[in-house]
C-alpha cells in the first residue's frame, strides 16, 4: 500500500472522533483526556492530541497513532485498520493485481464467510424467536444464560430436522454442495448415486465460533438428550482450523489485556459463565487439546495464563499437557483447583463469584501442580523414587528465567522430599548441562510490564542496567537517555538537522533501541513511521507529548551533540562490545563493524 495513500487516510481521519467511540474523552487545553481502554485505572491518564494525531497513556505507556489504536483495540492488522478508516473517510485504496489463483481463493473465502454468516443468523433467529427454538431456549435458560448473553455470543439452535438449514440456504441462493464443502451439510451415500444432502447439525444448541473480527467461522453443537456424539464441531476446512482459534477470543482479547492474564478453560459454557460473571479474559480451546498455535495466539495478548480445567482425571491430564505447551511458548502458567465442582460453570452456580475469586488467589504454579499430581498418583517412598521425581521436574525448572523463582522451586523440592538444597541444585544443573543447545534457542525471555517509560528501558537513577536479554544490553546513563530524547525531538521538529547529526555522530550511536529505530526511519524515509512495532509507536507518542523548550533549537542541538561525543569518549571497551553485540542481534552489521573498528583502535591506544 503506497505511503502517500496511507498518509492521506491518516490526514483525513479525526483521531478524536474515532477514539471517542471507545473512550469517553474530555477536552483539557489542546488535548483530550479519558480512562485508558488498555488497562484499569480510576484517574484519567489516557491523552489524545489531535494536533499531532497521537494518543498516549501515561499509566501503561501505550501510545501511537489512529492505526495503532485500532490495531490494539480491535485486534486488526495494519492493513485492516487502513481499510476501515479509508472506507469511513472516503479514501479510495488501490486494487492489487491478483493472479487467477488468488482471485479464486478470495472468492471462495468470501463465499465461506457469507455462508457462515447466513447460517449463524438462521440458528440464532431460531433460538431467539421461532417456536422451533423453544428446546434451545429452555436449555440455555436452565444453564443461566439470558437473551443478552445469547446475542453477545451469537448462540443458536439447530432444529430436529434433516433439511432445515438446507431449505433456508437454497432460498438464498446457496446450493447444498456448497454447504457440504463448508462443513454445514453431509452427503447421503456415494456422490454419483444422487443420494442428496442433509444438515450436519440437528437437535443441538449451537455455539458460534467467532474470529477476531466477530465473523462466524464455525460452530460447536451440543445435544439436548443422551444421544452421541455429545459434542459435534465444524470440520476442518480450507478456511477453518480449530487449532488456530480460541472460543470467546472475539470478546476476550481486550479483557486479557485489562486483567493482565488469560483464564483458559475447557468448555464453551465455562467461557460464557465466566465472562458473564465479570471475567472478560476467559477463553477455551475448540473441543481439542491445546495447540502451539493457540498458545502463540494467547502470547500476543499476555504472558500469564491461569488454567481452569475440569477437576476429573481427564481434566488434570489436559492441564499437564496444556501447561507443557504454554511453558514451551515462554508463558508464566498457574493452575487453579476448583474444589467441589467439576468445572468453572458449576462452581460459579454453587459457590458464587466471591469463592471463585478466592480460588484464583490460591493458584499453584505449574511446577507445584505437576509435583502434587505426581505425588498423589505415586507417593515417593525410597531415595531412588525421590531422585526420579527431581529428574522428571527438572526440565520444567530449567525453563524458569528468574534465578529467584528457580531457587524457590529447588527449595520447594528439597523441603518436600527431605533432601538438601545443594543436592537438588546439583542434580538439576547436571541435567541442564546435558540439554541440547538448540533447545535454548527456542525458549523465550519474560518481559515485565512496568509503569513508566523510564523503567521500561531498565533505567535507574544513574544508568540503564544490563538486563536478562540473550545478548548483553549496553549501559546507558540517564543523562544520555534524556539527551537522545531531546535530539530526536529536535530532529522531528526540523528534519534539516539530519545531515549535521550524521556528519558529527554517525548513524549508529543511539543507546536505546527504540531511539535507533525512530532515527533509522527518519534517516531513510525523511518522516515519522506510520506503521512500526507497538513499542516504537508508544515511544514516539511519548516523545511527541513531552514538553520540551526548543525555542533555542540551534544551541540545544549543539549541546546534545557535544554531550553524546563526550560520553562516547569516556565509554569503556566493554560497553562498546555490548553495543556491538546488540547491533549484531538487530541485524545492523554496518554499525557493528564500525564499533569493532573503534574497539580495535582503542585497544591499540591502550584504552
């Protein structure tokens, strides 16, 4: 999509008008204030600046332009955000020249979406309004589901007929073979014998599976009697893969961000009951074991998951399997045990929200839960059995990035098993050393949410300290951090300063990675990025909102350049090596080579 078209969409868009549909904004001077939609707060810290077409929250450090707001709020891609605003504000977007294969695939996808929307409407209207839907209404009412919840989740009912959906669709130009291709009908007998078709879903309440745009992409059906199968889901098709989606995510993605964690359950009714009870962060897998793709989907919104699987043996094993996948995806995992009920829906009905909240406050970590489960199944009696237990839990402990948390688990095992801490640690370290190197490459490091832009860069009063990243992060003094922000702001206000900055400082002198990324964009494009990483957009919004006195810009520019040059002269070789490693990791080989040359020259001079 051409930059000039994106810029036209942005310039025509009224950011206050768009964000006002999600946030109640009040004018304060040149800006607008409101409660942040991305985290819970009582005092407004969410700011919209129409003059600069940006938003920024001083509470959670989220910021950007109107595109990044819609991407985060609606979970749209950048292109979807541009398309939505272009349609709204009358900007024509260029049509991409598609190959015959792409055109056919797009046609089939549009037909798939059209068919599923019509089917969802059919089942939903039957449930809400038709006499035939009375069995479905009785079922959901008995389960405590009111009409508003039925509408919010687009619940439905399939009547006890062989051709209810078939007839409805044929009246609207959808042929039986199309329903079969999209998993909504089945064919009788062999295709060449003309056996006809019949509805896949009959005499079942239906749970519409919605994607992130709230479009129906499949259904889950539950019988109302004792017939089998009890649950029937839409089959896999070219446009629907159960392992790529989570039930309830169309509503939960924002709730997960607000709560800071996801509640992962097994059943559709569990999701509905939890969201209705005030837990908008509840989701469920689609009738299958948790997949890696579902774990990746969750990790886009949070780094913490609380598992609430059924308390029977099958539910415990599912929790262990799902926990393994989530841990391998680099997520913090806790498991809640709901005593006295088989699932969250039943627990809420029997014991209420207050006791459910108490259960959430008493979660077990994955390591503790796994230990308790293993000990319950086979209590260790001998020293050998205790040693085997440590061996079985070691792979989970070595994945813990925090040294404090890891030692906590090691102490937990030593106390529980009556072994010395040193013995447990030696055994785990021995097993860790045997671990194949390629396994380390697949592990993720945890990023902690912090409450200020300064802390987000690990800045303390004096320095940005070396963190837990795989490659060492350079030490950054607070004065340099402030100087870099001032220099970037001057450059944003007047791009003509770029040649002088390049001539005197080069192009790879920035210590804060986000500052380097913003500079690179200005250096290459001559203007601010319309679309970039979320962190960069937030940093940019923070920078534009900060009050700088730049009335004497020439003098400020000179002071900033002198300050950075002075710091570079005092920089130690170790710091240069750390910076070089960071540049190599980011792919800036030219900058890394320049630093390598400088390191060599300093070593020759004996510095």
